[in-house]
C-alpha cells in the first residue's frame, strides 16, 4: 500500500448531495453517494482499499496508519491510497473518499 499527497483535481459534491444514515458507523457520521463516502469522524475511521482511494480532507487533522507506517494530514490536503489493504484515518476530521 502506498499513500501519496496529490493535488485535488475537479470539484467534489457538497455534503447536501450525500445520503446520510441515522446511525453512526465506527462512531462517525457517514454519507454515501455513488462511489463516494462523506465521513465526519471524531477520532478513528478504518477503511479497506480494493484498488485505490482518493481522500480529500475538508476539516481537521491527524494521521493515516497502515501496516507499513504513518503519514500526517491536514484540512485542504488530498491523498491517493493505492494498493489493497486496510488503513486508518486517525483524528477529528471530515473527509470525502472517492473509491475505485
């Protein structure tokens, strides 16, 4: 698995365009739209990448954690996660994940 900071290409949908569940998932508020997730996480959110994910952080900061290390993130940054495997987004943050 490789996590690389990239430049966000194109615009992402607003929160209002996602369908949110009444229940929390892993303690987070979760919205879904097509191949995207809108996550408002108070502390930690685990994801599993099949091929690649692109995460854009709208608010907050923290770090990624995966089998081979950790990488910091902050609001306004976008990262591409390539390769199959589980990773965690640790920190009080809001992000949109585009799943491939």
